[in-house]
């Protein structure tokens, strides 16, 4: 599918939304654009960086770190939690 077709489909969908829904779509687009820009710059940085072979550095730079919050000693209790699950 070409970009013009996708844009036309999106426009038709947006025409059916109310003001509140449009505001939400605008916010999502803004956040997605920022996310894509950040990831693109991270990809460019990591491509030139020596951290490509360092799994720990890749983990630290990933979206996984900080994706949820819990007790500070979660890692100490992880085996007990895993056994409980």
C-alpha cells in the first residue's frame, strides 16, 4: 500500500472523530513521533558505538529498564515470585 492511500484512509477515519477523540489522536501522534525520533537517534548512536557487543549496555539502553515500578528489592525476591507464579 502506498503512503498516499494510507494517508487517505487515515483522513477518512479522522473525519468521523469528535473533538475529544481528535485531541487524543494528536497527543498520540506527538508522542509516537518523539518516540520514533528518539529510537532513530539511539539506533544511529548504537550503530557507531562499541556497545553493540555489550548485552548489558543494550539492556540499559532499551525500553525495558524503567518500564514498570515495584519494590526496590524486587530482584532479591524474584526467585520466590517466579516460584509463586
